[in-house]
């Protein structure tokens, strides 16, 4: 299909592939993506022109990649999408320097920093009445002489995720769960010894397995009006050290009260583009508590497209065609998974299995990686290896809770 626009994606993971699939399903076009490695789910895909650039996260290199692609297609509108936190920040940082035929659907950098820094995000939550876990902001100069208003186990994570991964170290994890004060102090020492410069967030642990997690994906149009909200009930997450918190199985479900509260928040802040909230249900007080806001579509974004709301189509209708979109809160039930069905049923609570089976029988189930138009033999073999690897990873890293 001939279109007036072309997607330009940055990254190489499931996030990128899911958006490329959405563009292909809606418009029959191949997306172009710049990734750092000649591996992964995007490499040698039939629906992607995947270009390897090792310095992809370097600012001037990123800008040059955007400029050169736009120059290749001067008669097209280029939609630039960052599919990771560092790329999103680069989009916001350089968008005023992009060529005239480029659209980067992001908030300005100052607002993005305010929302994605966990310290300031929790301050905004307090201001807007958004529930969140008990939180303590730790700074390096505090050493070991600080008092916490809650006991172990502790959740410990960086306030600034981009800076954290710039100072990786052996034993680093996306989020630490620490059983003792001694383990917490030792972890903080390792983080700062690696060169991380910002605050760390220490939080109370909200009890409950993966099935207490939720993910809310929103889209705010070019006028900062929220036009789409889709809540996912997470049933299972990954548990490898660098992958902990990545979603593995999601069941969509509505929650009007939550959607309305976060809609008002986004619109008051003047936010535009995709946003993604991670939350957890606290059975102690019956509240959904926010962990963070990602200023982009999430890694698991295809759960929205699979539920009937194609994210690529939404973006094009807003930013390219400038349509007046109606507001949608997704209500239909669907199942999304990136693990084999056997893994999904082995590690999710049994109380969800009946509905999972019903959705599978009804065809309301998607795995974003398994796409019929992108099924060359070499790719099928690579994906089969990827899927089989989940059996090993869950057996090694996940202690299955009692059901």
C-alpha cells in the first residue's frame, strides 16, 4: 500500500516489533528500525528494514540517522518513535532539530523529565491524589544513617533509569527486592560505586504475586486530550535479573475509576503521545498503586492492538491525518502472551485458567512475535528457540507461589 508517511523506529526488542506489526497490519507497509545489535526479534524480519547502528543511543548519531532517513524520503511524513527510554529522551531532546517532514509525537523534554523521574513523579501523584507505595528517596550522601518508615522486604530501584543503565555493574537488576536492611545497604553501595549519580527509590513491598500487577496504556492526541486507555491485568511477568517486571501474560479488563483519574492527570499536565503506567493492586486496602510512568508505548504494547485498538492507526489518524478522534476505553477481553501456552498455564494462578482457555478457543489471543506474513523458515526456527528458552528461564528464576 502506498502511504503518505513512513514509520522510523528506534530499538530492537519486542516493543519495536509490536509497533512494526501494527503498522503492517493497518497499512501493509514495512517500518524502518535502527537497532544496536544484529540479533533479536527484529533482525532479518520481513516486515522491517532493520539497520544496525552500534552507536544508536549517541545523541549526534541518533540525530544523523533521523536526518538521513528523512532525506531519503523527502516526499513522505516520517513518524519517529522511540521504543526505549533513552530513545524517547533523544526524540524529545532533538525534535526541534528534525527536518520539516519529521513528526516526533512527544512531550517537551522538561515535562518528560518531570514525569519519568520517579522522585518527581511520586510528588505529582501526591498532588493529584494518585495512590502509590510508601516511598523513601535515598541520596548517596545519606550513607547508612537513614530511617525508613516501613520494614522489609524492600523494593529498591533507580529514580533515573536511563542514567542507571549507563552505569551497569555485575549483579545489576532492573528492580531489587531485598529481604534485609543489610542487603539493602550493600546494594546501594554497589549502585553508587558503579558511578550512578542520581537518587534511588526505596519502597515498601506490596504483597501479592505477578497477577496483582496492572498496566495502563494511554494515548494523548496533539491537543493533549486522552483518546485511548487500555488496562491490562498482568497475570505473569519475566523473572530474569535484567528482565524482571517485563510482562509475559496479560488479560485486558476495564477500570473506569482508574482511567478517569489518570486521564485528568495527563490532561492537566499537558501531556501528548503514548504513556504507560505500571501499577499493583494492594489487597490490604483495595487500592491500585502506581509505580511509574513511561513516556512511550510499553514493551507489551501489542496487548492493546490485539484487543482491537491498533496503536499505529491511532497515531497516523491523529498526527498525519489530523482527525478528531473519539475517546475510547477498551472493554473487550483479550489475552496477550509472549511465552508458550504451557508456560502461561504452568505459572499463572489457576483461577484465571478458565477464562484464558475460553479466550483461546474464541481466537482472542495474540503473541506479537508469531505473525503469519513474517514466517520464513529461518525466523520460525529462531523464534522456536526463543520460545523454548522460556521453559528454562522460568524453571531457573521463578519460584511458583502457592495457588
